[in-house]
């Protein structure tokens, strides 16, 4: 099973947002950290299911070092 990095974002007065560097455009949010994690798992699973159904390639997971070397991900 592949493991993908999810980046959790939180601004003052906002929900917790989650994005996936390996899947641009796949984002979700939750009112609590636990809710955001659960929503992230669901969003990623649905996106991968859609890619599979469409016969599209599933990217290999990026390494944490690669993701964190991008200043936008800090």
C-alpha cells in the first residue's frame, strides 16, 4: 500500500485544510484535526478510485524531503 503526504494548513479563524503535493487540486478541510484527517483519507481514496476507473496512472509517492524542500509546503 502506498502512503502519500498530506499537508495540513490552518489559518486563524479557519478550518483545518489538507492538500496533497502528489495530487494537485485535491484538497479538503475539517473543523477539527481529526475531522480533517478523516476527510483527507476519504478525498484521496475517492480521487485514486477515479483515476483507476479512468485508466490514468497513479503517481509514486514523493519523499518527505522532496516535499519539504519546496518553500510553499513549509
